[in-house]
C-alpha cells in the first residue's frame, strides 16, 4: 500500500510505493501538501500495478504522468494529437504566407493525416521516421512526381521542426528521411514571334498587360497579376516589386513595349492593379488564370506541349511561367551576363544586392533594351531616332 513520509533534510513529502518488480521505491513528490502528496503516491503505485499486470497502455501512462507532473510542478505533460498539432501549425502560418502556399501546405497535411496508419488521433510524439518514410513511399507509388513528393517532405519538415523547437517533441522525425532524387519535367519557352501571337490572341486588355509583364519583366504569374501602378516608376523607367515567393525586391527597367502599353492604359486610370479584372482570380481551377492562359495559347495556334510528367499526371511544358523562362533566355541570347540576368529575375546569387546604384540601373536598362522590338514597331522607332 502506498504511503508518504517526510525526511528532516527536505521540506517535501516522499512517496513510498511498490514497483512493478516488487521493490520498494521512494520518490519526492515536490510538494509540502500532505493530501496532494498522498494522491501522487497512490497514482505512482497505480502505474506500477498496471505495468505489472501488463494492462498499461502508452496513452494511460501519458495521462497519469501528465496528471502527476501538473500536481508537482503545475505544468501538464499533455501533448496534442498529430491532427491537433498540424491544424494549429496551419493556423499559425496563415498570416505569414500566400494563399497558394497555404493551399499547398494544407494539401500535404490532409494527405499525411489520411495516410498516417491511424495515428492522426494519437500524440504527435508518436510520429516516427518510419511513418514519414511510409508516407513518402505512398506518395511516389500513388504517382506523385519526385519533385512533388519533395515539396511534401519539406512541408512536413517545417511543421515538425517547429514542434522540436517548441519542445513538443524530442526530435524531428522528418530529419532522418532522405528525399528522392529530383527529376523535374522541364518548361519550354516561347519565341519572340510567338509572344506577339499570344498578345494578338489575348481576349482583353488586361490579358495583354499580363503577357507583356510576364515576357518583358520576367515575373511569376501571381507577381504579375498583383502588380499595381505603385510598382511603376516612370521617372526612373523601372518596375519595382517584391516577389511573393521569396520576398526579394526586384528592379526591372521597362522595355519599350511595356512603356508604350502602359501609356495606352493611362487613359483608364493610374491607380490600383495593372490588371484589375484579373487580379481577383486565382491561378488554379477551371476558370483560373493558368487555364485561361492555356486557352490563349491554343487560340494563338501554338502548341502548349502537353506531355507525360514524371508522375501520373500530364505536364504542360508551355504555361505562363514559360514567359519567365523566355525572358531569361532572350536576355541570354542577347549576350546579357548571368549576373545581370539573376538580378532581373530575382534568382538567388551572392552578387544580388538589396539596393541599386544609378550605374546599376543604367546597366539593367541596357540589358532589357537589348531585347528586340516587334517587327512593326522596330522601323517606327528607328525612323524616330533618325529624325
């Protein structure tokens, strides 16, 4: 029978109880309250009794230890379930990430919970590296491309790294998993002449603007559609924006065709979004911007180049993002250096600076103006220069 006693050298009561192997144990209750100390002693012996009978489950042990810890230190050992923790993590990132990132994270969490072998309701501490490895294998066997599976792995790593940093788990289970070898399908580019066909096939002025920004500014789709007149600096002749994906500030001198187009749009106002009717649309879905661009490609008589991806899904090699590739390729073909192209696209590089001097702006301007003009405009500009 459990009981308590006090030693002269300590103000705390000692719990005396019988261990699962019959030994008499003494543990400090860390409390000076006699009644509380007796309750702790009884609970500790109860754990040992259940362990001796072989009927103690992990959940029961965790509950008893949590209750004892709360009585001794005031701090509970209760641990959220896998589902509760990941749900809480998703809520925490909502204010710090874009809608597309939140959707991607949420999809990974949903798939992980659905294929967690019944562990969704169990404590998050129960997730082992084998569980993550099994999920990765399932994703690949289900037809996910290696690149997609790697994104899932990175998402889970971010979530469980936080749990480790917060002291919720002892070690991040994802850290032990080796990601698959990345084997991405490659995008193709649009030629200068094909971009002219895309603009001619554009169903609205906003779409013309979006395509011009994609090709002559080299920005990603969500950056292009969210650009505002505030991003345009006519005095300097540049467009300055922060990439939603990386948060980096990018300065791109405006090409002649961009300047000409924006001068035309001035008649409709110079406040708000550059593409107001498209800004509210998301990139995905049947009526999203990506599908809208695909329809423009087909209307222009161009091949979107739909091929079998690295997973089970089809892969479109020429999407709106191909305009960004086309921008970089056109600059490379014009002899623009890697360093300057990295500055213009915002790609990672040691040389990238957060500030630009006047000389650097002029260098960037020379780089963009190296891109050729559309045929019907070239002669007019040359005539104007000659006159």
